[in-house]
């Protein structure tokens, strides 16, 4: 831990508040003024110097230390034959990092204390937040150069070590320097007080940037279109066109499900792996990406101000603060998953969209009997409409989704993807990925297709049961016609619940296996053994489905509701139902894959028994 420099006192919160308000007012009149220049412009005296302040001294110290650090790093590898004094170099670099950590941590602590004051007026809050955003931008633009400079110096030091070793010259001094730089890189870029302080300082600017991209009806419309169009194409192909064409070609009801299921599964693979990615790339930067929880919920600030003195955050307070951070990240993850397939809320949006579309199709057919709504054209259009509504609702809800932190700031869960390559390159990449995702020699690809086939088979059986009930219900009276519309709407979830459960089985199995691996790595065998390994299984998908029944509340299963709420209880019940349906589709999936592997192994053994061809005139040796 890099403790603050001794004598860092004089941080008066009341004075800091007045200063922040003045800075905010100045920025309101002079937007875009760099934070480092505000003090001289705002508080200048007749002699041209600003009055002394603790935050001002921190800025000066940090600037001087940063300049010294950059200069030291630039001179570090000027002469490989003359390595610098390791201890002196370490002191310079460590002091620079310490000064920046003090600067960032002190400002974050002061802004936090002032902005969490319940007596703060709305007008003062706006001015202080304007000051905070200016400092955050300063941290983002200037302090960020330190990790980059350290990484560059580390690369040069490593290159020097390699060159000296190739020349058979002593490299121990440079290896020590490389190790020191590596430690500082980790401290500033991966895990350390500097990074924690910098992440906290940059947060206001990052949130402002996210809200500038996300807020407004225009942004919502872009997200809705980016979600609706790709889903419309995929759903129209798999659940509309493919199903309708096969069922029209196979009038025998008993044979329909067995003929339709594999075609629907293959069409869904094409839709998910090719149509959706290609259409998303064509829409460019309108598609969404998840925001990492750590990006908007950093680790606790490593500095705290107590009685006007800057101090390291005590260990017990750090543990409590870290627990709050983990809880908030968990809430952020729940909100991020809520409007996606695999969670109760996300799939309710999907089933509602398709049910509404099919109900409307049936209603049109009853109101206008001359319209052939049961032919593959109208059925395809209804599925496309359902996919359009589903994708639009889910994507729009994802963009609008956020969780509040303890200051009441909205932390977004999604934002728009960055597009940094030409469309032709992105389309080529999507097509290449689709080819890889269709490789039948890959066991995961085969099992994905088998899973969708068996899941669709179960779903088609359920949908046919609903259709049989509708045929027996009649449609002569208005009440019967309403019942027909309702049953047509219910036919969609009857098909989709088992199908979607099988579609998610692969991702859920992968997440569960990763969680088991992580758990086993923390457990060591008795004695000096290596960490325990997760036992291999031929039925990981089935085992995961069983876990969905037994432990639906576990962390590696997606949830859209908060723990301990009635919504989580309802979602856990839904996951248990999904788990049972997954068992029905994953057992035959893994049995089919096991049979393929055994046949392939047997064929391999038979080929090994065949003698290799010998060249003419060769004789076998005994």
C-alpha cells in the first residue's frame, strides 16, 4: 500500500464545497476550461498567483511528479550498457504514482463527502457536479498517461533483457528493472491503489459519456431497430417459413413434428449464426453491447479524509466498502440480464410478442375467412412480426436499463457498440464465424443442433396439443372465437418454452462448468497435491439441467430479478420448469453425441487394424 505523504492535512470540507461551487459557476460561464487552469483564472490575485489550497498543492505536486516520471522513463533505456540506479529509479517512479494516487483519492473523497450531504441545495449540486466532471475529464486525459508510459518502458526493458541475453552479456540489472516496472504496471493498470483511485476519478466523465450516447428517444429508436430487424429475420425463417413449409408438405399430424423439428433447428442455426450477425453489422453502431460492471462500479477509493487529513482507507472500512461494491455489481448484472432470453422477464417479453402476433393472425382469419391465414405466407409474416416486437422490446429495455448507486446516479447496463472497421470487413468476419459455427466435426456444433432439434420436438408436441384443443373448441359464437384467439396466442409459449430452454442449454452448461472449475481451483487435495479437477462427464448438459431444478438460485444461472424478492421466487420456479424441459431435450442430445463418438472410435480402431501399404518389393520384418 502506498501511504499518503506525511503532512497531507488541511482538507476542510466546507471550504472545499465553496471552492467547488465557484468552479462550477465559472465552468457554466466558461465551458470547456481545463480543470488545471480554473484555479489561476478564478482565484488570481494582483500578483498573478492564486491563493494556496490543499487541492491546489496536490495538483502542483502531481504535475511535477508526473513530469519527473515521464522524463525518468524516457531516459531509462537510452544506454543499455549503463542501467540506471535501481533504488533511485524506484523512488522516483513510486513517488510519482503516490502523488497521483493522493491527488485522485483526495478529490474523489471530497466530492463524495460534499455530494452526499442531504442538506445540499439543488443549485449547488449542479455546480459541484460540473466541477466534478471537469476534474474527472482532467484525470481521464492526463493521469491516464502514466500507465501507458510505464507499459512502454516495460516493453523497452524487456527488449533490452532479450538483446543482452542474445549477446551473452550480463542482464541481471535490467531484469530487476523489468520486474520493478512490471509491478508498477500491475499496480496502475490491473490491481492497485492507483488504478482504484483513477477508476473512481474517471467515473463521472464515463457516466456522462454513456448518458450522452444512451439518453433520448433517438437513441432508443436506434436500439429498437437494431434489436428488431435481426430478430425479425431469424424468427421469420425458423419459426415461420421453415415450420409452415414442412407442415404443409407433411399433412400427417403424427409425422409433422418429427419432420419439422430438425428443419426448424437447422433454420434457427442459420438465423442465429448468419442472418442476425450479418444484419447487425449492416446496422453498424446501432447494436448494443453490455457495460462491464467494474467500468461503472469501481473498487473503493483507497483514500479517505478524516478530520481534514488525507489517510489510507482502513482495512475494515475497505472490506465493508468492497462488500457494498460486490452487492451493487450483482444488482447491475441482474438488471443487465433481465431483458434477455434465459431469464423470466426476457422470455416473458418474447412469449408475449409471439403470442400477440399469432393471436392477431387468428383473429384476422376469423374476421375475414377469405384470407388464407394458415398458409405459409401469413404464418411467416406473423412470426416475423413477433420477432420484430420481441427484439425491439428487449433491445429498447436493455438500453433504458440502469441501477442507482448510493449517490443516486444511474449506472447504465448497456450502450452502443463501437464500430471501427469497414462494413465489408465486418460482414466477412460474420460470415467466417458462421462457417465455424456450422462445422459438423465440432462436438459443440453437433450438440447445439441436436439440442434444438429435440427441444423443438417437445415444443411442437405441446403446440399440437393446444391446436387439438382449439379444433375441439369450435368457433361459431363470439365467445368461442375469443377462445380460438386466446388458444392461438397460447400456442406460441407452448412451442417456445421447451424450444428456448434447449436453445440456452449450451451457454448455461458452459457457465456452470466454468463455475465448477473456479470452485475446484480453490480446493486443494489432502497433502501436497495439485488443485482438484472437475470430474469429466459424458452428460454435462443433463447435469446442468438437473442443477436448474435443484439449485435455480445459483450465481452462474442468469437472473433478471433481485435475490430475496417475490420476483426471484417466481423466476426460480420458472427455472425449475425449464430445467425439467431441458432434461427431456438434453438426455437424447448427449446420448446421440455419445453414440457418434463411440461409432467414430470403433471406426478408428478398425482402421488401425488394417496393415499400412508396403512399397513394391518390401518384405515384412519379424
